């Protein structure tokens, strides 16, 4: 900290010196009634006429002989002193964040066109990031360093987008492709019109990358709600890729798009019939996302019901149940599927059923309360974990005497989490005989 003060003090001293030089150069040597040659500054007080006897300069206006002398070379020197003062003042920042931290954003963006631009990307990342607490001061979440989308002006985003478009046409190593994809995605939120179309096409070009990790990233980042049909057409071929990560990225892209557009619905419904279990499960979750955002139709809900009833994999059925419960207009109908799942022999389904009961916060239905209490005694740890959470959202006034009796019997459970959760729940009851 002492070194910082030294640099700040030096910067302040140089700034004062620069100010004095500018004053001396521009205002110190006034005529003060003296008649002087404006070219060689010879004293013409005793000279008559309009011609300087020293250099021969002749003026058509007598007022020019009473001008203030300006020393422009010294003015330039003062500017150099100001630059030195600024650099000295910035030294603590340079020592902490690197010299690129003092380069204007526009110059850094233009430097991205250079072949060796790693430093520019690193500097731009720092300049466009901020602590979470600064961006969201009212949020209880502390967080870390996050991206600040308002750190650049609109025209700077346009320049950045154009730079990424130009560089994407060159042969780039996989690491650079990943970097440009990241910044293309960020810029896509701030550009529109023909530039947005060019940027979308540039992102699509990375779908042909020879690196599978780049292709997986490009599949996710090509998602654009302004071009839903083009997005679906671009990623559809990857749904049958031999690489599981590529297939997962393709369905994730459909899920992101489905949160804002109904276009991917038909394709996701067809994927529920896939021979790959993971594909069916992810497709079911994606349809649930569409249902929650209001983008899915009755056809999607029907397909999820069929998947719940007919699929042979418990994981797919659990995803289908979760998605069915996300259709707000059919919440009452979802209760039937929850009650059916709670009786299923597969623990994954029973666990998911209890988690979905928790969404009915608070739980008041007697059948659901009994299912939660049964879940606390289930042999499956995952079912008991879900029941422990659901117990806390049960409406206390909906617990009958028989329910309370069951809870008290669980105070001797071998599971610490169950004992603590039950004791906490009993303490909230308006009873005098609570333990």
C-alpha cells in the first residue's frame, strides 16, 4: 500500500508540473503594453511602422504586435508530462491487473483481430466481469466474479461481433474456437438485424469443427430464439451422433430453445421413442421445460403420459412424471400420476413422486401426507431423503392425531436426518404434549 501512495504522489506531482508548464507556455508571457514582433518577438516599443527591423516581418494590423507569446514546444512537453503523470497514477492498477487493464475497451476489441490476441481476450474478460455482489446488491447470494453484460456500449458489441465473424473464417485451434464461441454467444444478445444473422451463421460454422468438444459447445451456443427453425435444422443431425456428449448437447440445445419457442416440440416427442435411454430421459425433461414456460401443447403432455405408462426404464418414467407436474394447467391431473408412482416398486419413481408432492407447498391432502410418512419408513435412502424434505412443507393443521402418532414413533428411527426432521416438525404443532 505504501508503494501505491508513492506512485499516486508522483503522479500528482507530475500533473502539477504539467499544469505549470501549460500555464507558463500559454499565458505567462503576455504583451503587457509592449509592442513585439509576433514572429521573432523582438521588442518594437521604440520602432515605428508595421515592419520588424530584426526579422523583416510586416503586419497589416497593429494589434498583432500585442499578442501573448505561446511556446508550443513546451505545450507538447507538458502533454508528455501529463502522460507520465497518468502512467504513474495507474501503476498500482497495472501492478495488480496488468498493463492491459488501462487500455480502452475499443482498442482491446480491435486487437482481437490480431493473430496473437490471447492477452486481449484475457483483458476483455477482466474488464467485462464484476463481483456478483456489485451487480446484484439486493441478492442474498454472495457469489463470485460474474459477467457484466452492460460493461460495453452497443456499438462496441457490434465491433466485437464483426471481429468474431471475421476471425471465425480463419483456421483456428480448438482452444481459440472455444473462446470465439463464448464471445459470439455474449455478443449475440446485443446485436440485431443482418449482423445477428451473420453472427448466427458464424456460430454454425463451428458445428463442422474436427474437435468433438468444440462441436458439443457449438451445438449449445448455436441456439438462438430469433432463428428457431434454423436452430432445430442445424442440430438435428447430431441427435444420432455416436458420441453421447454430442447427443446430450443437442437435446440440451432443444431444451434451451423450447423454453422460448414451440418449434422443437415435434422433434422432442419423437425422441421419446428413441432406443437410447438417456435420449428419452433428456427429451422428457426438455418437454417439461416447455410445459413450464407455456410453449408445449396438449400433444406434448399426452406423449409424456404415454412415456410414464409405457416406458420400461424407471429413470425415463421419473423424468416424465416430473415434466407432467410442470404443466400448471394440469396440476390436479398430475396428482393421479403422483399417487400411481408412489406405489411403484421402483424406488426412483417413489422418490420422484414425493419430490413432486413437495411442490404442492403446503401439503394439505391427507393421502399425500400419508405417502410422505410412509416414505420416511421406506427402505430406499433416496425415498427417505425426499420424504424428509417433504415433511417440512406439510401444513401442520392438516396432521391428524394418527399422523402425529406415526411421527412420534419415528423419533427412535436409526436415521439421524429423520429424527431431526420429525422433531422439528413436532415442535411446530399447536399441541401441549409435544416432546
